[in-house]
C-alpha cells in the first residue's frame, strides 16, 4: 500500500524554535501554526523538541511559580521525543516509529541538512487506515466540568493523557486539552501576583478553560470523512457519539496505530 510513497511525498516544512527563546514564544508559535511538538534548534543543529505537555508540566511545577513565564526558556523543557529519517526513504520505515513511540520525525537530505518534518497529520493527509470508525477509535477519558484545573494537570502528567471529554450533568460540555491548560497557566501567571498564585490557582475550574465548540462525529460515519474533518480543521481528536452519548474518541495517534 505504501511501497511507492516516499518521505518527501508526505513531509511538511520544518517548524523550528530556538532553545534560547521563552516558552511563551514557543507556545504562541504552536498555536499560530497548529503544530505540536516543535523542533528545537541551536546553532542550526536539531537538539530536541518542545511540546505542550512539557510546557504544562513546567509551568505548573511549584518551583516555577517564583519565575516569570518569560524567564523560562525552551532549553528547560526540551524533550527527545523525535526520530530522524531521510527524504528518499519509504514511509513504511517511518510508520512503525510513529506508532511505537515518536510524535515527530525530523527529515534530512543526503547532506544531513534539515529539510522537513513528518507527523501523524502529514501521513494521514496521504494515507487512510483500513476498517471503519469503530475499529480506530479509543476509549474516551472523562472529567467533570467542576473539577479543579490543578487536579486535571496532575492527571494529564501522571497518566499521560493529552485530552479529556468534559461532562456536565451527564452530557458533553466540551473538551479540555494540554493546550487549554498551557494557555490558562500562562494567563494566570501573568495576571496574578507571585505571592497569591499557589492559593488562587486552585480556584480555576475545568469549565473555566475548556473548549466548548466541540465537533463530534456519529458512530457509523465514513472514516474518510472523519479524517478529512480532522485534517481540514486541524483537529487532533474528535469525539464519537451514538444516540447522543459519547462512546469513544478518534485521535491522530489512534489513526496512525491503525495503518
């Protein structure tokens, strides 16, 4: 199925950030281009990646409350969650790497020059898994709209969960992701005096930061339609409903796992 598809056929332009810039700038860039993680460079060399997950972890840490977000640099949040590949290799080589561990592949040419990147969205723009919607969705994680954001952040870090479906009185009220938490923490840290942050941050609830404009898909929807929706709208996940009830969620990672 993928024998004729090369990395250069699916790769996109690399999105980089210097390791010396503040995490606030990195997050702004992520939101602007709709990309997570970003490639971190130093002296034109790739040194790692920075993700929203790492930013959330850093901003919410107790030892970071005495430091301005603008003083926390990307170098403090660098991860090694990437692999590399050459543009003339086949995509078949890359897919297992994205399935097993990595979120991003850095693409080099034969001169070892950075020329591109490949993530799940790039591949899904060219390839569609076999099967139906039910075969690619995963179990949705739920959280109550009245839960505290600090508890949500802890669950995200401890259980490695990137998003939750928010429930209110038994109905879906929205989705809350690492992006929502990162943005909320930055706004909070910028607006509240350091002396009061540890106490006041506990007043922020999930319902205060969640995304309410959620576009779900009904069980039985064609898989091609779901992927097209995710690629067109740049969604990383879409809840799946049946008779008005959330029965699962489709993510880019669950789609890559099905290839």
